[in-house]
C-alpha cells in the first residue's frame, strides 16, 4: 500500500493531522508575516508562503512513514482477545441449527469437534456432512475414526458400515489401512492387524514419526499386547487445530 492510500484510508488519523497542520501553518504564517513586516523582497515572501504549505504536508508524510499511527486507534491499543476454540465451535453449531442444509458447515463442525475430542458430537455432525463425505475416502476415514472413538474404540454396526464404504473407495489408502488394522484388533485378530500395519508401515519414509509409531505398535503386537493402549507423551494443540478447522 502506498503512502497516500495509507493516509487516506485511516479515518481516525485525521484529528491528529488537522491539529498538526494547524500548528505548523500558524508557525510558518508568523514567519511569513514577519518577513512581510520587515520589507523582505517578494521572492523571499513567496518562498516563505510555499514553506507554509509544504511543512504541514511533510509532517503528515513523515509521521505516516515513521510514526505508529495504529497506536492512536483504541482498538489497536487494547486488542480484543481471540475467541476460544470452544466458543467459535459453539457459534458454528448454533448457526447450523438455524441453517441445517449446509454440508460444508457440518464438515467443518465435525472436524472441529474431533480435534476437541468431542467424538460423539463429531460423529453426529458427520452424519449431516454425508453429501460431501460419502464419496471422499479421506472424509470417510475421518468419519469412521470419529465414530469408533465415540464408541470407546469399538466398531459398532454403523462403524462397520462406514469402514465398508471407505474400503469401497480405496482399500489401500493410509487412513483406511489404519482403520482395517483397528477393526482386526477389535475382533481379536492380531495376525490380520499385524499384516495390515506392516503394509501401512511401508508407505512412510524411514525415520518418520508415523513409521516409528507403527514400529512401536508392531513391537507391541509381537509381544502379544494391544497397541491401542499406547499413549502419547505429547498433548496435541487442540485449540489451535480447532480454530484452523473452522476458518
């Protein structure tokens, strides 16, 4: 943005500008009057009057370029705190109650609830987002995950239906492979879970966090343990992720 646009687009700056112009103009006008009273030559008086016009404009330009105009704006001196993720998600939910025929809005709400670990509400929101999710393997994977998390990591009939739909779209996608492994664990088939996890592991580069996590899960399976009991030592940045999801 150029200087003129910055100055013209700042309505709250004008009281300062006008006051500065008036003060500088009065000062330079007094110089011009003194020059006239002393019988100065016409050329000198003309230069003084040009100075009278130029100094106020220079003052405005210098302040706009070097000063801190935003400091004059009360809203910038006391910025309004960002809304919490819970508040933002709540407002989105209220809007969707009034305008339920908004699949894109329900999709954002479903993902936001999932980030906030409100899995039952996420699964319910996904049902409303079905027109957008039903033909999208990534969305179907997220929906299925939200559903099983809302059921205590168990696959109920609806979860199985959702997984079947995701598999019909792409049975080899990473999200679907992970869900297939979890489904095998849920039905007590550790061998099948191990096989699918090993297949999934090969999709990630050596040393990556995902591959390391799968290595740990496979090690647990090799020892006859359920890897779903593994807990992360780092809590996710849930609020930031939820705010991003609804933007």
